[in-house]
């Protein structure tokens, strides 16, 4: 058996959010699943916008989709290459991290931060894309598909890779549903479910893409799904760049969107308004909402309750990795210790069953009892 015990990395994020304004709470979401930053921000921002009954301008929505898919590629690169590194293949990790660095530069050029961007905000995005950035992203998209082919050439038909992933960590469609799996964990078991298709948000209803699914529900199928998802993300990014309209990037509501810097330099009222907005925040009408996005690891949801004040009364975060961790026992039974490593992948950064430890506020202690063929009972602590 394999029994996860959670709680030793509990940071109390949900409680901390209750003491912050709606805008001050945003940076906490960057630090949950810290390789899916802007997707986390997107879920929270959409939830606040629902309570405020506002909608981001079209250009802001297209920028959100563009950077959401860029974040998906960032995440999948980490997942695939870190898993390959754990199994013993070092080359993909170093090759693909060069591409991650380029995407971090795209992050930095719009937000000033390489990782924790706080860029997607209620009512739109923080600032517009600088001149020349769209051209650079377009050039990167044209070349990145070659990198995906190179990774597939190294891994997909590699005998060792297949031996370590085929029929490892198998979970069927019914069990995946019962465990509450989502994202690649669910699609790898053959269930075609993607919130971007079933419940589209922002501009996902105006882009064309396919949803890859597996059939065996093992580590190898999940790997193939993520490789194809990177190709589909490139396809979406091309459409975003081609359809990107001109216009505002923040909602036209002075109670939510801060004034422009040019106005602050000329108007004392604008400066005061900017100060009060960032210190006292804005009041949100009473109500509750659940909003979810298709994050790279699955359904990332935010249940937000407002009591009419400038601070959330309650914020419940649904991290996809929590359900995936619960299914670890079912996927690990009967396997050797080396296979558990293949199932987990990078334990403290990215698990191949798609868990980021920060997003579920845990550090994992796993007790693995081998089957009778191993002739040993082993207590395996991962800390």
C-alpha cells in the first residue's frame, strides 16, 4: 500500500486571503502551483469579476488566453523533462529549459517578474504588451515545434523510456472519475473532458484546438497527452496573435481599475484614488461563486464568498493535485519502488501524477509496502 500523509507544509493560504483585499490576495495564487502562475491568477480574477458583474475588455481576454497557453507549455516542459531526468534521461531537461528561459523573458516583459507575475488581475491585465513582444512570441512559436519533435525523438520510442512508463501507474476511466481526477490525469484514461471546451472562459470559445486523450491510463499515455497538448497550445497561441484586437486592457470602471500613470502625474484626485485602491481595496457585492479554469494539471477552482466588504469572507481553493495525490495508493499497488519514482516523478517540484506540493499545502510522507515478490517491507519517507 501507499498512504500519503498530508499537512506538514500547510501554509494557511486560504486563511491569509481573508485578511487581504481582493487585489492584495492575488499574489498568493502565484505561489500555490508555482509552475502554473498565470492560470491560477486567471481563475481568481474570473471569480472576482463574476461577483462584481464585470467583464475584461476583449484585448485583455486574448492576452489572458495567450499567456495561459504559454503557462501550459511552461508546465508541461517541466513535467516531461523532470520526469525523464528522474528516470535517467538528462538531455531533454537541459534542452527544453532553454525554451523555458525564453518564455520567462516573455513573462518579464509584460509583468517585470519571471515567475510570480501578478499580471492577470480582476478587470483585465496589469499593463499592455510592449511593442515588439508579439513579433518575438510569434517567432518563438514557429521554432518551438521543432523542439517538441526533438523531445519526442529522444523519448517516445526509446526502449528504456517505454519500459519505465508503459503499464506503470495505470488507472481506469471509472476509477479516475471516482477519485476526482481532472486534466491530463483524466484524459490519459480516455475521458475527453476539458473546461476550455465544455465551459469556455475568456476567448476559448473563439479558438480552434483538439483535446488529446489516451486509452491505457498509464504514465506513457499521460506523457503522450502532454506532448500533444503543447502542440495544441502553440496552435492556440498563433490564433491569439492573429486575432489580437486593439483597445483597452482594463475594464472601464474607476472603482476597480486604477488610473493610468499619465493621469496620476497630472491629477491629485487620480493619485489619491490610486493610493486608496491599493491600500483599502474595493467593495464587492455580497454573494458567492465557484469559478474553475483548465490549468495545466487539471481543474483549478476558486470558491469565493463575499460579505460586501473589501476582503473575501471565504476563499476555498480546489487544487487538482489534491485529488491526484489521493489516487496514489491505487496507482502504486503491486509496483516496485523504482516504479513509484516513475509515477511520482519530481517529488518536491513536480510529480508526474501532476501534483505541485505548494498547491495542496503539503509535504508528502509515503509508506510503501512492497508486494511479496520484493520480499521486503520498506518504510519510504519522502521529505
